[in-house]
C-alpha cells in the first residue's frame, strides 16, 4: 500500500521550484518528490490561489481544493505536508487534526517564528498522537549525514571553531545552520550577540552572533540577500578543517600533515578531499526517510523534538536582541 499524501501549500517549495524540470535530474519540491517516490501517492493539493491549484492539477492530474475541510471526500490520508508560509503553520496544524487523522505531519522549516507556537504545534501532535517531521533538508541527505558523523566521531578533533555565513534572516535561513550544528556541537552553553544587525523583510533578525557549544564556538555572520544568497561554513579543529560551499553542494576536507621541509611544523594537506552532495534531489531523501519510517525500518531524521530545540535556540537569540 502506498502512503496517501496531501499537500497544503502549492507555492515554490510545494511545486514551484522544479515545476518545469525533469524529476530525473531535479527533485526540489514536495510534489515532485512525492510523485517520484514509489512508496508514496499524491492524492490532493490545497491552496487558496486559483493559479497554483490550476498548475497543480495540470502537472499532477490530482484534485485540488481551497480548504482542508473540502478533503472529507478523500479517505484514509496517511501523510499531510504543510508547505504554507511559516506564520500559518499553527493554524493549519489545528485544522488538520480537527478534520483528518493522518499518521504523520511533515512541516516546512522552521516550525514557527514564535517559540510558543512551535511548542503548541508539538503539544498538539503529542495530544493527538500524530508524529511531527520537519523539513530541514540537510538532515536527510546521505552525504550530509556522513559529514555529521565524521565530525561527531572526532575526525577534526576538539574543540571546534565554526564560522557560518548566512543570508535571508537567522530564522528563515540561519535556522538551517542551527539545526545542522546540533548534530555534532553538543549542548548550547551561551549566546552572545556581537551586533544586532537589521531585520530581513522587517521581521527576521540578521545578527552577528557567537554561540558557545559544549564542543566549541560558532560565529554567525549575515550578508545581504539583496546582493546574493550565501550559505557557507568553515569548521576548524585540531586535526583538520572542513569548508562547506554553496548551500551544501559540496565540501572540502583537509587533514593535518607534518611539513616536508620544516620538520617541527604541521600544516593542512595541500589538496583536500572533496565530497559532492546530492542537493539537486534533496527533497527525495526526505520522503525516502518517511517511507522507511512508515515501514518501521527507520526513525525520523528530523522530528518535532529535534526541531523544537532549534526553535528554542532561535528564541533565545531573539530575546537577547530584543
């Protein structure tokens, strides 16, 4: 039996980014991933936009609706995907559990702009016994997961020093780094705001900040999205260094060697080991994990509990700015 899936929100991450692209090369949206995965079945889409619904029906030949309440004609929904703007997440989740009985809800990152709303989403999931997964895509992509394990298993040594360059707000885009770092940096000990910065889109802060973790220190530095998008990271430890490029398209790893000329000196290898990720199909790996979860063969790689910890760190950052 295939996992019957409904998607709420048919915008860019819902269906737009790869609408005219082949799923053989690009799987960047929920609809393309669901359609491509052999274990899932796309049964309906929901969006308030007539144009989005028209495009959805044309490409996927699946019914679309304006409201969740219209879904009463579709029985036994297994998975509901929430791909609406962040500020609508809580209200959408409330409607889902009042009308449907899904086995899982997948929510776009972040859970909410407000920590209290993120907590409420998780509370509702527990109360209704509906697990929550969150779409922090790098948590699911295989090469990223291997990278997390390398660093966690002391490949670079400890303590670590990390610099993260981000654009488009600490909540919207910077939260990806906060979630990613949770895989190997340990608990947060303190947060220091170096510069408040501006608010992207007049809502999302863009501070220069330091987060002191159990396993080292991380510095977040914003750049202006109007100039170009940037999502890159450098991780330095006693045993080597990693540079993470272009949103995670690839990374370079240098180990430490003894200098061949100056015997008492050590330096990084001249040539790094380069690993390419598969972010052109990032969304497919999210649904692959979900399919394995439904089969009882895997835990969710990014569940509500994990994403709530990220939401709490983001809330602490905002409180220090305010």
